């Protein structure tokens, strides 16, 4: 068993949502069900545009006085502004408290909670534990953020701003449906009709998938090519592993034609499980012969 590793994540910020109507506000906005926090410590969720595109993705943890949102640090202030637009007369206080907190990730071995505000990462069981701690109170890290992101990439877990652009991807394309980021049973939320339609019709043509290569991948987010045709974009990379947003129908076409899929001239091997699943979906939707 690998030893426990923990790393501070300086690219993560924290937004505080408190007040008597905090739960009601979030419940009406987020892709996931805030009521789930009655039985677990955190949820993965997003806030969408009315067109169903992801504007923010984050982890939500309940506190005694409300909620803390673990969000990309450079999006924390914008998230407060967006939530404020929806607050109206609700009894809710919204604050960017990133300057008072640090986010710590722990994984490998038997990772355990580092503090009271710790929780299992709800996106994937192997991601380990997450902690939101006051500045100056975190343990000395045994690893760095790059090691954490390599672990995340190996598990196929994307992050907004790294693997897809905010405002440009639907939840299904960012694998929210596989990573416990969307509830199909809760009531309405911003963008819900589009998400429900994609789920019902099975119309997801693009997804973020794992890719591997024989040499180190570039980290400049190059286009993914099928010959001279762009079929996606490379996102996060760690050595010979990466995540890429791909048109899966075109990727299957390339495989069936014996064509090489590349990024920056480097041949990519696409996660076989994703291709097999997409083939089944395409076969199920094909008209009868």
C-alpha cells in the first residue's frame, strides 16, 4: 500500500455561504442536491448558465453556520458576485474567505481526516480526503500540488479551467454524471432543462477522457487532431498521462479507419473503456437496418 501523501492546493479558494436561507439558495441553483449533506460530508456540484454551461465547479461542505465552497481560487470572487445576483431578499451572507483558508488534499494509503472541516472527496473514492483549514494551521505537506494533480489525472477527474473552459462545457461533457456532480431527481436549478434533456436523449458527443502516450505530453493545451481535423483539446497533463475533451464519434471514426489521433504531433492512446461505452450508445441510437 502506498504511503499517505498530502499537499496544499494554492489554486483553490473558499467561499462562505451562511444565513437562514443559505441552504434554500444553494438548493435552487446548484446541479447537485444540497439535502445529500444530511448523510455525507460534502458534495460535488456546479453552477450553470441558463444555457446549461458550467460557470463554476466546486465541492460543497456543510459547517455549523452554513456552507463552505471549495472552488478555483481565481473564480472565488466571481462566484460570490454570481450568487449575489440570485440572492435577492434571501437571508444569506456571501463572502470570499480565500485569504483566511487553505485547501489540503490527502490521498494514498489510509488517508484520514486532517481536521474537523475534512471530508472524503465525493468525486472519486480514490481521490482521498479534502480539508479546508484556517491559514497557518495545516500540517507540513509531504507532496506538492503537482503530485496531487498527477493523481487526479490518473483517475480521470477533470477540473474547470484546466480541462475545460468555464462557460463552454455542459456537465455531461465534464463527466459530472459519472463524478457525482449532478442530481437528476432534485427540483429545478439554473440550466436544469438542458442537462435533463441531454441525460434523457443520450446526446453527449463530447467528453473528457484519459489519454496516454509513449513520451511526455505538452502542457500548452494543444488541439487534438484526426489527420487535419480538430476533434478536441488536450487539458491537464502529468508526464505521459493527460485528460482531453474529445468528440467521441470522431475518435471512434479514427480508430475504425486506422488513423492516429495526435496532440502537438504526439500519438495519443484513448481510454478504451470510454470508447467501448460510446460504441454501445451509438449502436443503441442507430436506426434499425
